[in-house]
């Protein structure tokens, strides 16, 4: 028995020693994998790694690409691996500035492709719907760490069901050896709900012009904040080579508080916010980029290539999970009066030592002769063909109308042949959530028709009423236009009808299309038709139909059906139907019809005769919504547009836009000065370039006229047409090319959905592989220590077998972390940070009263990068202290009083 006891003691020591080695090896393997070589595409990686029923990692990598052109953008989409809510709690990048210039991660619902990767720097973008920036990396930046109890919400009801990775390759000189690149990142995720939800606020200049040789040029951005409280915890700056310093502030009651300030020549990482502050409704967020034009021989404008510039200030924030918004942005100019009070530090460049400076991977600026050659090859921009002295900008006429108008929701606007303004409004009827059922059938018919005059004719100069009509006829007015005889063409979404009315005030119905209160989708019925356009030459009429149907119908002047069509497309494999064709405008000089495809956030134009698709204009500045459009033949063709607020909140500032038809560039953007847009619903433009905007939210009409400005607000790109601003992703979609064929490596990412299994079953499934090898392993590992007492050991085989199984389990865990395996072990969760403090060490309940009464916030010392261990991955309760991580734990929102 003594021999047996010694053998068992040796075996136990072996188990302990071997287990210790396994633990050290496990940590080493995780650290190696976290910064694995992006150029090593030889190992096959599992995209989804489960560590327990709650926590998992998702690996998103390009499948071995070799860009052949500088300034290439490649994208790849990966589905969120669960249909339920999930939360990103950590990001681990796998990229190097030797190959990739920068990397962005977007979240959306409809990526441009779901298989393979595609070129997203030309015609195709990243997402067909609103893309939300979730993460940004550049210049060998360290990983971004989220505070405790904070996560990015994805899946289920977050409207983020896909991740889209975009990588920008600046200079392809490093690919001369034709190696393949597998850059990307790993997302650490959990299914456990997080108390606070992270989001991104982007402040971006869209129209800054940097004169050549000018030493200092400032780009200022400012917006009033109107949402729920948010808590900035990190920031990132981004410019190209001319940027010297970028600063961001919260302005409250005239007091400027710094959020962050950094040189864009340093690694463009996310750094911790300079101050632990909150941002509330009524505050102003302001940012300034300082540029120099020294060394340039031509103007430098905002754009997406290395020869352009950018001015971006990112704020990573969190909000309470009950009303969190995942993405907000600001692209408005701040007033000069506001920025006169900006702290002097914002104007002082940050010195960067040569050792810390990382030069751009972009190509250098072309020599002067190359620039001249490029300019000769490019057609002259239309704004350059105008007066070079002063350029125009639309501004609000503050004292218009001179008489107060009694209007309801303003639905439509039109101009007659005398350019008098025609307003179509809803009187005392309003469109609410109970107005229609799911089939588009009007539910408030019992209210009767609107008794007020719904059509009002105004003098455009002073805003005086000239005539009023349209009583007791309409239930829910929407669109209006006029023909060459000044007849009114109107739509009523409640009646599902289109009317041609005389304009003499007698309300004579000259033509009626559709059947009252009966929606349909055939040739003689409509379902909530939205607008009408009339061809002034042929008299043919075009109807956008509408909220229920996704089509454009064409009728003869007598009301005879001719044809209809849906949305246009350049790639037959990627057809995106209309999503509420909301507004129409006819282009007489081009014989085209343009459509505001509202919820797709785009403008599409078609040949009026055939319905053939011509072009699409889609800008990120639209914020995913285009409510109305109008056309002017000035300057070769200008499209006027207004955006709107989505069902899920405001994705971009509400503004009007003036867009070049030929180049698709935004030449001007405008908004009222004495008030703000609430729900801009229609727009019309006069022959001199002035315009009127009808707002259904404020029951008003606003007038805008041309005003000379010394600095133009258009987005220009140095005479070279390029993709839209890279940080906000949406690109012009004309002449879309097919997706490139998949490379030799498997470019299709099949991410398995997470199976909902009980914890016991899940643990068993993790340990089940190679179970058949256990007996052999036990024999091999235990035989050496037991040979002196073979007979005794055989008598006690069951006991030895139990011990050997324990050895094998420890060995099995270490085997999971061999060099050719990509599995990552993650802790089972964390009750640290805020959540741990809320729970306490003994009780498992949530005591908000005690927490808010005792918590004193957190402090930051120095300017270290965000670094918390484990993010929000669960640990044991006894580890739920704040001694190590309190510095970067998220401070709680203030207690709301009843």
C-alpha cells in the first residue's frame, strides 16, 4: 500500500504541474492570437467561437485579398450570429499600417452583399440602408476598450443584423510581392443585457476649402443637442496630411468643456475623454479642425482620396439602455459668434516628435504638372463656370410671410404659371398612428371631409392670400402640382384618389382617378398615392403610388393608363424596390422624371417616355430619408431636396440641399435661422433659384432666397469625382458593376447561429470532442508511475481511472489552444464595474437606491488609452470589486426625480 500511496502522490503532483503549464500556455496563446499577423492567411479560422452559453467571439476578416490600386476600399458582411439581442463588449483589431490605412466597422440591416467581398470604394457602398459606424481603427491603433457594463447592442430589435467590415488600402506598394491580406477584427460579445448602451456621435465638416499656401484654415462644426443624456467616454480625430489639431467640446451656458483634443498625426485611435461629463438637451457640441495649406499648389477640399482632406471628430458615448441611440451625427456650421469663444488651445497645433509621427500610407500629393494634367482631363465643374467672385447660398427670409397664415399640416406645395405659391394643407385633420390600418385603409372616415379651405394661393413676395379653395372635399391631402393651364393635380392618401381641379376657386373636379376609400394595386386603383407630376409638352401625368404600392404610374392627359414601373437598378442581381416613392419632379429640358424614394434615402431619375432608369443620387447627408424634390434648369440642372426624420429618430440634420444633376455633388445645404425644420414635407423652386419649404411638423411654409457668401458651402473634390466621404460610407450608385468573383480563398463567411442550449448541455458539448481517445491517453500517462506496483494498481483500477480522467480533462483544455487552433477561452462573465456595484457581494438583487447614494463617479489620471480587462465578461462575485477597474468604469446617469 505504501507503493500505491507514493504512486498516487506522484500522479497528483503531475496533474498539478501539468495544469499549471496549461494555464500559462492558455494565456500566451490568447495574447498571440489577439495581435495575429494580418498577412498570414494560411490558418483556417473559425469565425464564431463559443466559450459558454452567454459569451462568444466573432472573427471578421477579409478572405485573403490583394489590392491592385491605391485608395482601394474592400468590404465584407457577416451576419450577427444570433436572432436575439447581443452586445459587443470588446474589439480586437488584426491589422497593420504596413498594409491597411484604416478600418471601419458598420452595423446595418441590408448590406450590399451577404456573400464574398466587394469593392466598396466606387459605385457600391457598404449598406443599402442607414449604416451605423461602430468602430474605427487607423495607424496601428491599440484596441478600443469599452467601460464596464457598457456594450454595443446588435441583433433582434436593434436594426443591426449585419456587420460590414470596410478596409481602406492607401498605398498598394507593399503588395508588390502579391501577398494576400487577411486584416480584420474580433468582436467579443455577450447575450447578457448591458445596463448602458454604447453609441457613436460623428462630427464632420463637409464643405471646408483649404487655400493653397495659406498657413491656417479652420473647419468648424457645431450642433445643438436635443436627445436624452449621453456620456462621452472616448474620442477619435481623423484628418489627412494637412490636419494639425482637432478638438471637441461641450458648450453649456457659455462654458466650454473639452471632450478631447489630439493631433491627427498621432495614431488615430480612440482615446479616453478628457473630462467625465454628460451632454444633455440644450447643450451644444462643437469641434474645430485646424489645417494648413502650405506645400499645396491647388485648393484642397473635403473628399475621400489621399489628395483631399477630412475633418472628423468621433465621440464614443453610452446612454441608459431604456432610450439609447446607436448613432448620431452633426455636419452643421457653427456660427462665427459661437467660435469666437472657443478656448485658445483649439488653435494651437500639438507638436509630435518624429519617433511618434506615423506618415500616411497614402500616395503623396502629385507634382504640379500632374495636377495640371488631371485638371485638363476633367470637365470644368459647374460652380467654376459661375462668377468667380462671390458664390450664392440659400438663406431664410425671416419676416415672410408678412401675414400670419392659418394652416394645418402642410402636405404639398406648387407654383402656377405666375409663380404664385400654392399650398395644400390638412386643416384640422392630422395624420397620426391611428389614421390607417395595416392595409392602408383610412380609419377616421367618421370625421368627415376637411371643412377648411385646403388649397391656398399666396403672393410669393409678401405671403398674402390671393385665393382659397378645397373645402369639404379632402380627408388627408398629400401631393399637389400644376399643369400648363394652371389646373391643380392633387392626391389624397385617405381617399386613395388623384384629382384634377380647376384653379378658379370653384373646386370643379375635371378628372378623378381611383376609387374613394378603396385601396388597390391594379391599373384603376391606388394605395395612398403621394404625388403627381405633369409633362408640360405631352400633358401625360405621372403618379407616385405610394405608401402601400412601390411604383410609378403613367396616364394620358385624359386619364388613360399607359404604363407603370418600379425602382431602377444598374446590377440586375441587386434590385432594391422603392420604399415609399414620396415626391416627383419633372425635368422638362431633359425629358426625365425624378423620384424621391423616401425611406431608401435616394433620388432616382427615369426617361419620361419609356421609364428607363437613368441615374441615382444617394448621399450620406440625407440621413437615409429624402422627403421631397424639385428641379431648376439653372446651371445645367439643379435638384432641390429636403430630408426628414426616420421612424427610428433623426439620423442626420434636417436640411435642404441643392444638388448638381450632372455631377451629383451637393452644391449647397440650407436650413432656417429663426426656427428649425421639424418635418419638411415638400419643396418648390422659382425661376430665380429661390425656394419654399412646407413643414408638416410646424404647420408652416418657409421662404429661402439667394444670398452672396464669400465662402461656398458645397462639397467639392478638387475637380475629380470620387466616392462620398469615406467615414460615413454611402456612395453614389450609378453604373454599378457586378460584385467581383470570390478569390481562391473561401470568401464566403458562414457564421453559425448561436443555439440556445441549457448550461449543462453546452458544457458537455465543449468537452465531447475526442472522447474516444480518453482510455488510451489515461493508460499512456499513468503507466510510467505505476510499474513498481502493477498488481496492486490493477486491483484499484476504478480509482486510478477517475484520477486519470481528471488528468485528461486538464490536458484536453490545453489541447484546445495548440498553435493551429483559433479557439479563444473567455471568462464566463463579469459582475464587475457598475453591474457588480449594483448587485453587491452578498445579495443578488439590484439596489439602485444604495448605489446612486454611494457612488461618487470615477476619475482619470493622465492621458492613457482606455484599458479594462475582460470588458463585460462575467467573473465570480468575489472578484466584483472596483479596486482595479474603477478608473474606466462608466459613471452612472444622474437619478431621475419623479
